[in-house]
């Protein structure tokens, strides 16, 4: 894993090389961000994974059925616990903090086709926006891990992913 600054852009890269037997592998980044009352998130996707009481996936539905989790246009985070996976993501997101006059633009490489959004409550001072290759517990989902974004790597094979966070002033 490497972290580098290219100007003001934080570039995070992760490469996984299999040194053992053929196994499924997945990648992800798990940054935390400040959560303000006026925060707005834009992160277009098609589907949201709902969670069970044990915080594992129970169903996937069109994000349009869940207006408070539809970030296809800028909106605040839900005023409740959120711990969901979003799939068919275009690998671009924007986090706006209007009261601070700043934003962060996020891009992710092709391997990171999903993201996880986590925050424990509306009054939390943080949230996580996590580009990932697969949902939590992909090993146990019907159809197996490769169906959900994990890569089966033979000995010596590798996968890689990159995430960039670009700060900007809001115009």
C-alpha cells in the first residue's frame, strides 16, 4: 500500500499478490471524513444492499426505492444509522461542506465498483465513504465471492486498486 501527494491530491494505491493457493481476493479503502450538519454527498449508483440485524447483507434493491440513500444527486446523509453497500457505482463521488467552503472529489479505479457508506447517527462527527471491490461477506452470498466483485487469483497473480481524494474550494 502506498500513500502519495500529487499536488494537493491524496493518491492511495493498494496491490495484493497471491503467494499461496488459488483464492478469491478483494480490495478496499476505508477513509473517515468529518460530518457536518450541512454535508452533502453525491455518489451515483444503481443499487443499495440492505443489512440484517447482524450488519451482513440481506437484500439488494434499486437505490430509487430508498430516497434517503439515493446519492445520485447531492443530498445530506440519513439522520440515522447507515451501514450499506452501493453497487454499479460510477467510481466518482463528491463530498461538499458548504459551511467550510470546501469539497472533496473522490475517484476510484475500475476494481472498486462499489462503495460502503457508514455513519452511526445524525449527530456523529464522522462518516466513512469506502470504495470497495465487493460487499461484506461476499464469501457467503449466493453465487460465491467472484459473482460479487472478488477476484480469484492463482499463485503469483495480483490485483490493484487506486483511490484519489482531491480537495477543492467550493465555488
